[in-house]
C-alpha cells in the first residue's frame, strides 16, 4: 500500500468523530481528482457510513433498495484489492433495475470511480469509494500506479 493511502487509513482510524473522517476523505478525494466519496466501516456488528453523494441520490438509492444490485458493492465483496469501475460498463438492457440504477447514478454525478477495500486494525474492515462524473481520472501520482488516465 502506498504512503498516501496508508496515511489516509491511519487518519480514518484515529479520527475522533464523523467530521474528521469527512474532512480526511474530502481532501483525499479532491487530491485524486474525484468529486465524491463513500466510506463504510464495519467493526464487529457496528457499521459506520459517511459519504458526499447528493441527498436526492441517497434517497433514490435507499428507497429503491439499490444496495441489492449495486455493481460496486457486489465487486467489492468479491475482491480484496483496489479496483476501478465505470457506470458506462454496467449492463443496460431495456428498462431493467440495473439500467435505472446506472442512469440515475450518472445523472447524479457518479460515472466512474475507484473502490479500495481495506483491512483495518483489530479486525475492522473499511471500504472507500471515490467517484467522479468524468469518464477519465488520472490518479497515478496519488496511488503510485503507472501513469495513465483510467477509464475508471
């Protein structure tokens, strides 16, 4: 894990409250070229979440039970490593729930991103997602990845 990401994780684990977590995530997201972030931490039976998604998107997401079909959540459950994603790659057949999910995500400024599953200290687990309305985001300098534009 590179130094920038390790520093972020250390800050998140040491944060005293949600405000400190949001400041750290917002700063990291903007340094990577992303507009939005989502943070989920599971520690035993406790779950904490913070995000900077628009309020209307949160209402739609929860009201439509999109957590059951969210391709990013599904992929994060399968992987234990950083992965890039794009809403443009999600299947969009007819009027399926996944198509509605994709179209609504894009209309709320969530088009591509990176998701980072992290094992925290003392058995906790975190999932960090950074999202952008853009089709390409260059984060090579922040995550020590080869220099290129990611069609997330």
